[in-house]
């Protein structure tokens, strides 16, 4: 359960960063 929640949180963070324009950290 916790692992699934963690994956969702990470996915949301990545989605927000991409929406902001990539930021510059180069997550992908």
C-alpha cells in the first residue's frame, strides 16, 4: 500500500515539474 502511495506522489511531483516547463533539474 505505502509503496503504491509513494509511486503516486512521485508521479504527481514529476507531472507538476513537467507542467512548469521542466524546471532544469532534468528528472527524466
